């Protein structure tokens, strides 16, 4: 986490657009099944292991990462670092009420980091130019996009050079948690690496999406078997 924050601090100083993807097993499976999504991920400037399943897979594959870098935690670490450097932040996504409350709470928690603008995530292709112009006008150092992994990452990738924001990151349901609309998994679930189970229990409609998890496990173990045979 600290290496990531330090790296992104340098990115902000350099002013070069960077897309940060917080990868979890569902996104990895989406990339394996969708060539366009895979290409989009491969073109990102930085991918961090958000899901504990990705950390596990890296160990099974023999190329372990140091630790999980959860997107929700990375958002807060960047907001905290922003107080030192007086960074500017733009929030994009979620419902009008949620993003407004998220902006309010982040301003209270990190008064030294400036929220220069926010906009809900309910917009279509025809409004993209207007939103890009608004973000460019505010010239933020960080752009957090909360529109769901199937939408937010491709949207950032499509417009990252026009947006010209140093750090652009999809944050999924983070605004819902920050605003108080939903709760993050209790510490015991986090320690046991079962945040996905807590979310499923709270939102049973996520069941179909969660079917990617056992497929991910099977794929990792099969790849390890192939690697062992080739050696």
C-alpha cells in the first residue's frame, strides 16, 4: 500500500495521466472471457491486487505480491496524502444523493484535500463531452469514478488522455460506504478475507456475479497444473 501511494504521489507531480485498476477475481475472469476488457486492463498504467483472491492466485502462480491493496483503503490513503500536498479531487458516480454526501464527508475528514467537483453516475454517451469538459475545468489531481467495474474502467480507459488527470481510479461501491448508505464488511470478515461473502449475504442479487469466483479458483489451479507439467 505504501509503495503504491508513494508511486502515485510521484505520478501527480509528473502530471502524466495514469489509470489505476484495483483488480479482483471477477475482473480477471471478465478479462479472460472478453478480449476488449483484457486489452483495456493491459493498457492501464497500474494494476493493484484489490481482491484477496488475486493475492492468493499470485502465490499459487509462484509470483507473489506483497499484500492486498484494497481500492477503498487506497482512496482514503490518497485523500490523506492529498492533505500534505493540497491535492484537488473530483468525484464521479453513484446517485446524486450518495455522491453529494460522499463529498461532504470527505471534506470533513480530509479538510486539506480539496473536493473541486462531483457529479452522479447517471449519464449517457451523449453527455460524456460535457462531463469531460467539467472535469478538465476543475483540473483535479485525483479522479475517483464509482460506476461499477463493467463501466467505470472502460470509461476511464476511453477518455483518460482527454481527461488528463494524473490519477484516475475506479472505486466501485466506495461512495456508498463513505456516504453511509451501506456498511463495509466487519473487521472479522476482512481479516478472514471474506468481504465477498458479507456483500453476498447483504445483497443476494450479487449471486450471479459471484459465480465467477469458483471459475477463477478452478482456472488458477488448472494454470498451476499446466505450469508444473511444463517444468
